[in-house]
C-alpha cells in the first residue's frame, strides 16, 4: 500500500461530462449501471482512462456501445484502465455490490432496512468504477428502483419523475444540474418521512426544504428546520450567497461514521446532529445541531460549488466552512458576552484536541504533504486550526475585506476544483496585499510559541514590547521560517482601563486594541504616553493559533481577570490563574508522602477571592461566569503539563473542587437558587447560561459532600422538564461519586431505554465513573456494557459513546497501573478494525501521545501499540496510526 504525496499531483487526462446511474436496490446484491460520457483532454499525457475500484465486482463493460474486448482494458491493483480513449466515448459499466455486509459505512450501506451512501472521501469507488477524485466534475442523473414499501427514494438535485414500475416496485429519477465530484454523490432509499417547508429566497425564488427521518423520529426535526432557515438567511445576508437548488434535503440516520455530510442538495446526518427536543437533547446539543446544520449548508458554496482539487486541499473547504460556521454561531448569539463564551469554548477545544495533535506523532500542516489513508486526515488540524488560519485573513483585512476576498474566490473558481493557494491569491489580490509569508501557515506544522516580554520606562512613559517566535522543527525537514502572526493587543493602566495606543512615530493614538503584524523571529514595538504602570493584554480574541508565553504574576492575572475589556482575554487570565494554582497545588502535594495529610493543602486565598468576585459579578452574564468558573477538564490540565500523570491530576482536581465547594459554600448556594429557570424549557442562550452556572455551582457543592446540594441534585433529576438538567444531575453524581449516583443511573436506564440517542448518553456517563472499592472496576463495567441490550456493537455512535468516551476521558480508571485499560483498548481496536477501519483508526489514535505519560504508563502503552502492530491483518487506516505513533 502506498503513500500519496501532494507534490505528485497530476491533473486527470480525461473529464467525465455526464454520468447516468441506475440502482436496482437489493440488500445482498445491488446492481448499479453507469453510462458515462468520457472526454479526453487536449493536453493529456496518455489515452488511458483511469477508474478506481474498491470492493466491487464488474458484470460488464461496454466501450462506445459495444461489449469490451479483453485487450481494451486492464485491472491494475485498485484501478481499471481503459486504453485508447482518444475521443469522446460512451462507457457503460455494471457493478454488483453488497450493501448488507458493508459495515464500514463507506459507499452504499444499509442502516436497518434503509439504504444510505457515504462517498467522501473515497466511497464512490465502492459503488462504481470511476475516476473517483475530487477534480473530476460530472453531471449526474440517477434512477432508483426499490421495493414497493420504500417511500423515500432520494438523490442529489431535482426530482424529475417518480412512480411505480410494472413489476410493482417504485422508481424515482433525479437530475442534478450542477457538475460535481463523485464524493458529493448521495442516494437514500427507505422508509422515511419528511417535515417540509417552502421558503422564499433573497433572490425571489422559492425553495422546498425537507428533513427526512425514520417514522419513530417524526416530530424531532423542528429545531433543525429552524436552524437550516437561519443558516440560509445568514449566508444571504453576510455574503450574498443564495441557495441554488429548488429543493434542499437533510436525512437523519443512526448509522454514520462522522457528524454529517454535505452531499449536493442531499445532506446526510448522523441522527445525533439533527434530532432534538427538550427530552432528548441538551442545551449543548441544541447549539451543536444549529452549528452542524449550518456547517453542512455552508458547504454548498464552500465545498460543493467550489470544491477541492485533491485531498491535500481538504482544509480549503473544511477550515473555511468551520470558520463560517463559527461566525454564524457568534452572530446568532448576538451579545458580546455570549460571543465571547463561544470563542472561549472553541479555543478550549483547539487546545485540548488540536495542540496535542500538533505536538505529537501525527503532527501535520493544515495542508498535509503526504498520507496513506485520507480518512485519517479529517483531523482537528485540518478543521479547527484550518479555521483559525481562515480567521486570520479576517483579522488582517477586516470583515469587509474578508467578504471581498471570499466572493472573489467563489467568482473565480465556481464550478471548479481549487487549491488553498487559489484561496490565498484571491484574498491577497482583492485586498491589495502580499501574503507570500502568510502561506507558510499552510506548510508548517506545530503550534508556534510566542514569547512576550515588555518593559515600562517610567521616565520616558514608554512601553517596549518584544515578541519572539519559535516554530517546531521536524527531523529531515528544512528549518521552519518565521510566520506572519497577527497579534491583537491592549494595554491596561493601573485603573484597569484600556490605554489609547500610540506607537512611536505616530502622531496620534489610534484605538485601544491594535493588531500588530509580527513577521520576524523577533520584533519590538514601542508605545508612547503610558503614564501609569501598564499590564499587557496579549492575543485579544485569540488572534492567532499560537501559545503566548508570558510571565504574569498572580496579582496581574487576578487584575486582568477582573478588568480586561476583552472578554476573551479576561477568561484567559482566569484560566492562567487556575492553571498556576493547580501547578502550585501539585507541587505541594508532591512534597507529601502517601499517608501524609495529602488533603490538607489549602487553595490560595487570593484565588478563592477572585473566583468569588467573578461568581458575584452581575455585570457578567451567567453563561460567561459558568464558562470561566467551571473546573478545567482533566485533559486540558494534562495538556499544559510536561509529564502527564492521570492519577495525580485526578487527586488534585477532586481536592480543589472540594475545597472550593466548602469555602465558597454560601455564595455557591446563593447562585444555585438565583439561577432557577422556571416555566417551559427554552434552549436559548440566556436560559442555557443560567442552567450552566447552576450546574457549575452544584458541581463544586457536590464535591464538598454538601447534603443540601445532594438533595437538590436528586430533585433536579426527578423534577426536570428538560434533559440538560437531568444529564447534569447524573454527571455530577457520577463524577463526585455521590451515594445517589447508582439510583439515578438506574432510573435513567429505564426512562431512556426506547431512545437510542439517550441510551448513548447513558453509556457515556459510565466513562465518568470513579474507582470504588465495593464496585467492579470501571474497566470491567465498560466491558460488561458492550453486552448491554442498548449497545449495538457495529454502530459507530455506540462505540464512540462507550469505548471512545472512556478511552478519551483521560482518568486513572483507563490509565490503570495494571494496564487493564490498555488491554480493553487493544481488544476494541482489533475487533472494530475487522468491520469498520475508519472508526477503529479513531480509537487507535487515543494512545498516540504515549510518550508524554509517566514512565510506568508509557511503557505499557508502548507495549499495547506494539501488540496491535504485530497483527498482520490490520487495515491500512489503523496501520498508519500505529506506525506513526511508534516510529
Ligand atoms: N465533509 C464531511 C466529511 C465526512 C467524512 C469523511 C470521511 C469519512 C466519513 C465522513 N462523513 C463525513 C463532513 C464535514 O466536514 O462537513
Ligand atoms: Zn465540513
């Protein structure tokens, strides 16, 4: 199996003008017939027409209307090569496939008795022999033949005809007017029902919107429909981009490897990213659904109308679309405080998930240079760091400049397959700037570190700011070059107010937040008229995906946490303060022996004061306070330490939470009471924020074994009119090992048993269980749950909810000193790899950062990786991950 290199890209020698597909749907033996018009290119290198295949068999091949002869074609590895195509030629191929046994969920597969396709990245070749590469765009016409009881027969584009065949089966004919790459092809057939709405678009046209679900999920699509309409309106208003089809469909399925897929006009979604009501979705789920619906819809322009030349350009559509989705979500939230909460969450996600990737063996630039299995490159680097890179264009050029650049890019490349450089060029040319240095963001991996030092000259009233950047170097590669990093800064005076910023050489001050263009290894700026001792607020709004190394005293951090006018940086200061406090606590703990009053270490008073002040600060929204004050995730704490010691992180987290809960009891109780949300459940940001703050406070109180809080948590579960409160009660009880935990888990199991989405949440709750002497170990419990009636062993959502969630929890229950957690990981990776390599590879990635763990654990992780690697039958997906991790 081979490595694909970006630099080896060669344009195809043939285009496919059109393809007519006919599907005869039979579970174990579906027949697919394709008639394509193949056009050789004038500048072609060869007359060989190259088609890819994977797990399909061919029943016939016709070339130019005639049965093919043996010498006319050849099978070479995973390709079919048809020779001598030197003029426009009709090629007809028939394949046989087996959707029933397709458990990889790539290509055409069955979800219960329904047919679903997933073609990104290379699934179409599992349906039909085809130049299955994103730079071959064709027009599709699709005929579906299916049994009579299959009500919904769907494909891309416009419905031309539907009815009954002479043999009693149903048929439908679809025509997609837009040329598209094969990865955007989709077909859905089965027993689905639709919620539909007709809307008028900004350009005056009407469009039919449909959301299809299995009948049992009818009534759970209102929120998704509203989200879709909001997304359509937002793209019209912000970018003037209209829906270009008469009909836009979304289908929900329980069997899906990822979140959703942007197939042209027929988006297919994992049910968990569409279905919602107060009973089955939490506030977080509602927000996520709105974002994912918008994300897939936005792909219609950034991904579908303009697609990627090759898979190395994946971030061209994904980074850009994540950025669009983030901007949409922020605009829907409206208030500065709510927008800041969203930004804080996104940056936390980046730090917890992308930073470790960039620091580990899978580190790659947002535009990777080589891969073995493209499915392994749907990463947080391509998506989230990619979105940060796109955000920097907007930081550099402003919203208007960004819009101009995006529209220029779409104008230039509409209906074609483009590259990241094309995007950059459209941006720089429409803004009259040279971005050649900026392009390094696409080719250099690793999180840049920016060290910050500053000096205030009291006599001259100047502040000299020096930034130094260092970028990760990789063995065997050229030394990294300095990047162009936009650094937004503010300076606070000793009154806590922003100082007007005036750089040396400027006549007048210009604003209180300035974006510095930092494009050398080291650079210095001098600010004038700084009359009182200043404090720097660096990287406001998180202006670049870097680590700012800056030495603040605890007092300075507390000051910034109370005063910074930039709400993102205000949270950042409190975050730094919390991590400093945790580090100090760990040092104190490490000085103690195993039985030496390990829980008698105090949490600093200054920290508690700052915490309490923020908690009481009514000028800040509850959502914002909740986001600041919730105790950091164990993985987030681990990520900022040099050596990862899961048991130590757990001990410290539990103790600190307990101490906060004890010392601030009265204030926390007061907030629990004040944050009530009486009346009907509404998933709006204000109510959701109140719930979040109430849950944060209850969490600290629960860790302090506060009996009143335990009562309240039990009541919260029992009397809740929404899942957010119920699930919070469960999470807190399980994490704090409250005596009511098992009782609540049992109640939930009974109440939720008919709803797969809820049972998946129930499974996930078990990954938060703590060691306890009386109970079975958590590893055994998780293993036992793989035999639970609600656990479907082949279903990705179940695997992610139980196994992946447990492995990713980062706690000592998985990272056990006897290695039993890793044993479960080995078995899970190997058994999943037998039927779904994509999902197995995601499980496999959990141990890739083994080198960062304390030696006793890291040795066992290494052994587990070696053991998996010793298996001869590994899929290329898992092999790539394991070999990367080991070597
Ligand atoms: N573009 C979609 C990616 C996707 C995918 C990739 C590989 C295997 C299965 C998949 N399902 C969806 C999702 C998106 O980013 O919008
Ligand atoms: Zn996407």
